[in-house]
C-alpha cells in the first residue's frame, strides 16, 4: 500500500492506494486541472458545484471508455470467429487440392 500526498483545489490529501504514486499524482493533477478550469470559467461556481461537474465529466468519460472497450471486444471476437472460419475453409481447400493431385 502506497501513501501519496496530493494537492487538489489548493488542499492537500494523503491517500492510501495500491496504485503507483506517479499514477496517483497524475490522476490528482488531472482532477485539479479540471476544477481549476471549471472555477476559472464561472466565478459564481462553488467548489462543491465544480466537484460535482468534474465528477459528472469523469463518469461520462468512464462510461464512454467502457462502451468503446465493449465495442472493441465485440469486434475482436468477430475477427477471431472469421479467422477460424477462414482457417477451416483453407484446410478444406488444401484437402481438395491434395485429393485432386492424387487422382492424376
């Protein structure tokens, strides 16, 4: 377990994580950047509101990535099935060629 101190919205947090410290820092910096961007864009936005908007954005990104991953898995499965089918066809064609050569 790694203990990592990060700064988000000018506040320090010490996190216990199984992730690599550099990765945890990268995630925290990404969140801090999102919050900074949101707060700079709307001076009336509270930190809580900015956190909620950042969480919604992160959740949307996560769902989109999950959908993309599922589409890639589905496509890979189709390619593997097509490959298996083509290997069987190739094997059958080779048997036919061998049989035709044997008849000569």
